[in-house]
C-alpha cells in the first residue's frame, strides 16, 4: 500500500501534553480523532514535563562527584515513570512495558555512577543522560496508543534522526534522515501503524547519542514531516495558538488564525514563547504548513504557520512586549566612531555573552538595549575604558509585527499617537520591514499595549483573526 502524502500528519506533543497518565490519555484521544478523519498519523513526543531539567540536574550532580544526589534524582524519576505507566496501562500492557522501563533506568544509573566515579561530565555524556527522558516517554505513549486501538508502535528516534557530533546542539543531516525514515518509518505507516518517536534525540552515523538542543522536539517533528513530505505538522501545546497579544494584559486579545514564518520568527525573538521558528524551518522550506494547537482545548483551530503570509487588512498581526531590559548609552568622546570602534564595543559584549536586542547610533553615540544581567556593572566598567557610558534599567521593548506594514503609509504616526502619553526612548524598524519596535519604561507596558491593541485591533480582519471567539465571549476591543 502506498501512502498519500497529503493524508500524512506529524503530531508533536510537548512535555505538558504527556506530563501524566491523564495528559497521555488526552493525547491518545486527539490522535484517535485524526485517524477517524482518515489521516495517517506519526507522533513525536517530548519527555514528560520537567524530566529534561531533572536529568540535567542528575548529570550535573554526578559530574561534581555527588553520586548520592544523582541517584536520588534518578530514583524519583523511576518512580514517577512506573507510577504513570501503572495508571496509564492495563495489567497486561503494564507487565509488558515494566521491564523496559527498568532496563532504561538501570542503564541510566550505571551511567550516572560512571560519571560520578570520574567526576567529569562531557557534552557527549550529558546528551546520553538527557536522552532517557524522550526514550521513556515515547515507549509509554506507544503502549498507551496500542491500548487505545491506535496501533501505536515505538520507534527509537535515534535510528532515524542522524546528526553530526556537535553534542548539545547537534546538526541534523537531512539526506540521511530522509533515507532512514523511508527505511524504518514509512513501512509502518503503510500497514496502518502510528509510529511514536521521542523528539529532541538523535545519533551520529556511528550510533553515538546526540540531542538537538533544548526545545528540540519541535525540530524533530519538522524533520520527520519534511523527510516524509507530510501534508501537515501539528505542534500540540497548552495554549490556543498565537494570540494578538498577551491575554493577561488584554483580555480581548484574539487568536491569530494564520501567520507567516517570518512573522512568527520576529515574535519568538521578542519573547513570545510558543515555539522557536528556526526549529520548524525544515517544514517551511518544503511548504508544509505547521499548526500550533492546544491539547487541553482540542476543538480550537489554533494558528497555522505558512511560508507565505496571507493578505491581512490590518498592518499588524501581533504586539509583543519584552521586559527587564537595560539601555546602555555609549558616547565616544575621543575616538569619534573611528574605524574599529563598534567592533571594540561589541567585543566587550561578546566576551560577557551579553545579548543585544536593539541598536541605534548617531554620529558620536550608540544606544544598545540588553537583557538585564548581573554582569552589567562589569560590562559598563570595561566599556568605560573606551567611552562615556550611562546605563538605565527597568526598560521594556514593544514590538509590533506584521508583513502588511509594508503596504501602509503613515503607520509610525498612528503607532506613536496611540502611545503619545508614554515616554518613548528608542525606535527602530527592523531590516526585515515587518516589525516596528520601540523602548519604553517597564511600568508603562500594560497601558501602551492596551492602547495599541485598541487602536489596531478594533476592526479585525475576520480572515486572519478569530473574531467569532470575541463575539461569543461578548467582548469588544
Ligand atoms: N525535552 C526537551 C526539552 O525540555 C525537548 C523538548 O521538550 O522539546 O528541552
Ligand atoms: Mg517545547
């Protein structure tokens, strides 16, 4: 039997969607719903919520030589996984899975003892420790799917997700992955199974375990979807997709039905933590739509992310705010922007691994905004050797994103009249021309965001925003 690629959907469930037996049950119901519609499903799961952090803590403890600390964390994780499996599975399926869970934990314990004995944790070994989270969750979810009549079958992601040996942030090898998926996963789909694989983990061609970096399960889903030329990728989380702004600030915020990859990328950078767009690039490049959906509210249509933005009547799709920023004003008194000056400034920032959000320059000065961090006083001290430096904390960046900014004249005027009552410090329109950002005092964020939202989302385009939900809730902008 051959598989119609449009009928193929890769469904990724994050840590909260597999955090306990109840969540895993919800996940099974969602996958069942897709199969009832005649779709072929492939499932990618994260580790159970918080497990990755705990494995990293165990690895770090072992690396310090604290064997008891590492073993205690592992013992707690073993209990959590076996307890969840007991609740999740019927007696026969639990009996079949239990030895596999213990085998994994025995291997983890051996590894932690080894690390503690040497007292040294390498990046390679850390990847191996942390891989147990997804190895375990995927086995459990596969067994649950089998019990729910979804023909779940576990696939060790490391047999398919081939990467280089850059431990901790390994780079996937597209061609090799496509070949492995065709060899190991496609035949399972062809006989009507639901392959279940852990996200985040992979291996080198030599078979050494690697990871794709934190939050890497979305990346796995995009790689699997891209490699199999799937019809869609669904990222199931615990929010209703991407919203016009933070609903805690603006209760009338609307779900954005459809957004471009570029817009989502700008938003992620400004702190909207739904997903990291770089990780879905393998799908976007193949024009496979990526949906962000809510596993606690499966009826909701979520947000569709596509390579090309559909036309929108209003200039903006979203307003994001990033707090806890500091402005550094650097005035080059002596060197007057001479050759190499900017480099000298950025070298200092680089040395302290200080992330810069926004830069604006004039003839003799540079203003930078940076994430507040405890090393700022040292950074200022170093910069003071080459310039006069002033620092101002408690700032926030407001970022307005939308591809349709391009077609609208006079947008800046409208934005600034909406916030005319707050003090605006730095303004920039990104080179991408799809965002407009400015700096204000942290205490003005709520007021500014509300005012902007009132101005730009009073009459939303129903093709792009979920206006029905606003009508149903009886609220207006
Ligand atoms: N479990 C991994 C993490 O917490 C990967 C993921 O959840 O996407 O970073
Ligand atoms: Mg995640």
